[in-house]
C-alpha cells in the first residue's frame, strides 16, 4: 500500500539559507500535518491543512510557511535557517472520511551548519 | 524493521464507560513510549511518556501501562466523556540515531450519549 512520501530524506543547509520540504500524502487523504522533532525532544506540531486550507497552527516560526496544493501534496518552506532548525521533520496524512487514521512519513532530516 | 501496531483501529463507546486501547511495538533498542490524543486536523496533545523502568503512569482519567518484556502498552480511559472522542496515537522512541520515532496509526475513539 502507498505510504506518505517525504522528500528529500536528508538535507544539509547553511545558516540563513532557505529550504523546502515536500510531503506527498496517501492517495485520497485530504489532511496533512507537519511536525518538528529536535534531538532528544518530543515532536512538536507545526501546522496542518485540510482541503488546501490551514486547519490548525502550532509552534511554527514566522520564518516558516507551508501550503497544501490542489493535488493535496504539501510543502514546508523554511527561510533564514538557524542552527536550531536542525531537526527531523515529519509529515502525516489522514482522511476526514472514515476512521481518520493518521499515517506518518519517514521524515526529512534537516541539518543546518 | 521497527513497527508500532495499535488496536482496535476504531472504537465506539457510551459516555461514562471505560475502554482500553492497545499498542504493540517491535522498536529496538527501546527508549520510551508516548501516548498522544489528537483531534482531527489539530495538533497532538501528550498524555503520558513512559521509559523502560515504568509500568504504569496516570494522567487524570488516562492510565497507561507498559510491559517492556512483551513490548506491549495499553491506554485505559475511565468514565469516558464526549470530549474524549479523538484519535489516540502510540509513539515509540528508539535509543540512539537521533531518537528516531516510530508512530502507530492510532485508534479512533468515539464517545456517544
């Protein structure tokens, strides 16, 4: 069965650069969530989208933005990267229809040098 | 391969009743196990976090158990309320390698009158 796809899997950037992370949800899923997990920390909820509209916002910095496109994939744009942005970024998808089971992608590991 | 399996996938109970959600994992080496409550489209709320040496941990009407030998955890909800309707996600962390998390797909709980 198809799973949530995230790209790239690994990304190395320097301070003040920008990065774009992509998430491709499971087909027919309409809701996408983004999480950030720093080393040794709990995953922190960043933002979620339902039907291409923002449905909830967590601890997402103003330097970050995200959107969901017409094909339901989502992109997390990160600008003016800081060392503290180094983390594992998870994307998850679910469908409001049915059981609402949330499926997580493998994550993108971002390293800011 | 590290896996986390939750059961049941969905559950409907009457208000005031108790219920127990299950989580089985194959993550190794084990670091800790977390239970989250998440409303659809919203960020997750941490309920409990348990390490290898902890067997039981409570948070109000939520009680989590952990059997590290059988690699099983349960989340017991007592005197359920309508507001308990949500997805409950089990997340297991592995030692080393940046504390990689393995997410369960969640149990969707609906509490009815």
